[in-house]
């Protein structure tokens, strides 16, 4: 609907509910219509998502005190007399409902960078829902909040404030009727208790304080003072000390998020008393000691994340009692011992599991039939071999599988391509897998990333899956020429270094690669001119082959180069145009027959300065491994480690 809000609405004197939200309409001269305040019987007014300019004449809406709900969440530009600001409909799961009670007033307003100063607003004695999320609020909370005027508040949302809220904490502590308090990502610090109602017991059901800078410890009285809590989110703060055992008294708690803090000590066994808990995340702390067997008492748990701590000892077999568990992450701890089918027996709902970066050994009978259908499974650095795990044959729903460095010394099974036909990412690096690549590899049309590097694969490279865009089969024993048809037109990253590949490289020209590593093979011939078609190449590593060519051609073709590593038979001089490669941070031209002068303005290679290294975007997305030759020595870099160095090597020319 388009146009203006017409004064003809005043003829509807019995109108009780008016919702004009999310339309292309405005008031006279683009302002909020003042005449709306004359609709005396109006109980519900929603103008959210509309475009208004000018000052909001709050005085003309003063009769709001008798209304049930006013929603004025401006999603576009609102201009005050002092500045232009932008506000929008906030993200919330506990916003203003259509208030059913005639004595309750409900107001949501995403404002323009300052507190609402109108006296009428702060004297709304029956106000129950106040949401000022995602604003640029500054200054002190008015005394009315927590004083005699607004003690009826049930929901207070000041989350995601861009400004600094120097709140009158004494006022906050008097809001004894609060059930939902949301202050997440609001630039708050200090003691958590200064921001909470001090009534005993209080009525808080949902407490969102994540993403701030709160310090100190959790109070031991948490169990009795917050006994009504359903949701407790304190993630991404600076809390220290232990997780108090009194937390087990929060019988109604269904979400506990304490991740990214500095908690230490053991996880109390009382955690098992939280029978209604659905989501538990204590990751990225410094918790120590064994995992309590009482975790098995959390029979309603859906997600469990205890990753990135310092837990030790075995994984308790009682974890198999979590029959509703869908996501489990115990990665990056110091857990040890054996995982057997007893741990998995009751996990029928499990869809995601991560046990990586521990000292665990997974031992199950070859005939074992798992009760779950996994979608994401990460077992990197667990011991699963020496045979390829037979139970994976039944995981036909796998989307992402990581069994890197799991001591598998076996062939890829015949069912590999069919079982993982729906997979998009497979990481099977750093094992002892032998034999050839599957002949039906091309049938895995969903596959985007395949890492089989650092194994003992032999034979030739078979035709690749159609939608593959990253392939790493480096550090194997693959031989023969490059395939005439790779079969993967969208391939961006190809790493074949340290194999026994022979012949010429012209078939690479059919690809539009972003990164190419063919180092340490037996490739020969002139650098093909058709490589000029791959204009987007940022990583080009060809050293230790028998390739030759003119250096000038390469340097003047690839303007986006960030890593260039050539060796042995390249000739010519370094052209002055090399200084245009502003993104280059690793250059190795050692061991060639390059002559002439070194260009004077190599200082123009700005990415060589440590303060301005231009990070390669897709490295953040992919687990890319790279080999780089420096001073005649091959160095291997995993993931982002290569960004710790910049280098130039022009030796032996």
C-alpha cells in the first residue's frame, strides 16, 4: 500500500486496532501523523517499518497511557532536530505481544541515539514491555526506571546498544517484576550483580548478558536467587573462578551458555541435577579434571559443547543415556582412553559429533551397526585404524567428515563413493591410505572439498567430481600424466605437490584456478601460454620440476599474485612491472637462470610489510595446506600459518 496516512481515519472513532506496518506510506509532509492521538478508543497502533522524517511529536500521542500497545519501530531514516539517525526493527524473540490486558501498556521504540526524554513516557506506570534494542543510547537510565514509575516492567531489552549505557544500577536493582532482561552486547563491565534485580527471590526467567566485559565470579547464591531461570546466557565475558555447584538448583533451566570466559576448576557433578536442560555450552574456558558421569542424567539434552577446555581422563560411558542429543562437541581437550559402542549405544538422535584433538581411541566391532545417522563427524587425531572404519558405511547422510590423522593404513573401501555420495567436504589427510583413487570418484557430484594429502596413494588421477572446487592430494605416490579432462570446471584450488606426476601441464589451462601447487614432480616443457587464461591465480607454485619459460611473461600476466614460487629452468630478467604486484608477500625465484638488475622499487610490494599483509580470503574458508621452498628447503604450512612470514629469495641466479 502506498500514499499518505489520511486524517479521514478520524471518522473511525470506534477504531481499536490499527496496523499500518511494512507499507510504503507516511504522514503529512512525511511526519508521524499528530492526529493519531485523537483516536481515543485505539488500543493497538503499529507503524513499524514506515518512512518518517522530522521530529516525532510525542506530546500528541500522550493518550498512549490508556493504550494497550504502541509499536513505533522505525526501520529507516528518522530525523531529529539535531541529527540524522538510522533505526530499524530489532531482532528479538521476546518482543511486544498484542497485549491482552487493558491495564497494560506496551511500547517498543528503536530510537535515535538518545534517551526518550519526555516526562509522559517515563510516567507510564503500567508499562510492562520496554524494548530499546540496537540503538545508540547514551547517558544514565532515568530514575523512573526502577523508581516508583516503571516497577511493572516484565521485559526490558537494551541489547546491542552502540553507545555507552552508564546505568543507575540502583534503579535496575529495584525492577522486581522483571522476567526477561536482555543486555547482550551492550558494552557493559563490572560486577554482574550491579545490573540485576536484588529482590529475593526474583522472578527472572530469561537473562541475556552475553558479549559484554563482566568480570569476577558467579555468586554461590545463584541457585536460590535465580531459581526461576529458564535461560542463562553469560557467554563472551571475562568471568573467572569455578562454576558454582549451586547451579544445580536451577531446576527449570533449559539453556546454559557460559562459553568464551575464563572459568577454571572442575565441572561440578551437580550439573546433572539440571533435568530440564536442553542446551549446554561451556566451551572455550579453562575447565579441568574429568568429565562427571552425572552428565548422563541430562536426559533431555539436545546440544552439548565442552570443547576447547582442559578436561582429562576418559569420556564417561553414561553419555550414551542422552537419547535426544543431536550435537556433541568434546574437541580440543586432553581426553584419553577408549571410546566403544557402549558410548554410542543410546545416541539415536545424534547428528553432529566432534571428538578431534584429544588422545582418544575408537574401538568398535566391524559388524557394529550404529544407532545414528551422522551429518557432520570430526574425529581428527583420534585413533580409528588401522582398518578403514567399517561402521562409516552406514553413514549415508554425511555432509562433512574429517578423519585426518587417525592412523588408518588401509585402502579406500569399494563403498566409499556411494556411501559418501551426499558429502560436500571430506578430510582424510595424514594417514597411510594406499591403493588407487576410486574409479567412480566422479559420481560424487555433491563433493566440494576433498583432502587426501599425506597418504600413500598410487596410480593416476581419475576424473574428478563435477562440483569439486578444492582438491589436495599432495604428498602421495601418484604417477602418470595430468588428466586431459579433470571433470571439475569449478575447481579453484589444486594441490598436487610431492607426487611422481610426469608430462606436460597444458591441460591445466582448462581450469580457472585461484591456487595451483605442482611443486616436486617430474613435469617438463615450456610454461604454456594458455596459462594466461587463468588471470585470477593468486598462488602459483611450480618449483622443483623441469619446467622452463620466460619470467617476464609470468610476472606480467598474473597481476593478483600473492605467492609465487618458481625454480630450476626459468630465464630472463625481473621486469620493473613486478612492483605492480601489490599483494605479493612470498617470492621465490631461486635456482633459475635469471639475469639482469633487480628492480629498484621493490619497496612497492606493500604486502611485504607486516602491518599490511593482504590475507587471502578463501584461506579462511578452506583448510589449505601449502608447501613453500625457502633457501633450498621445503617448508610446509597448514591452514593460516603461512601468514606468519613474508619472504624474498633470489639466490642461485
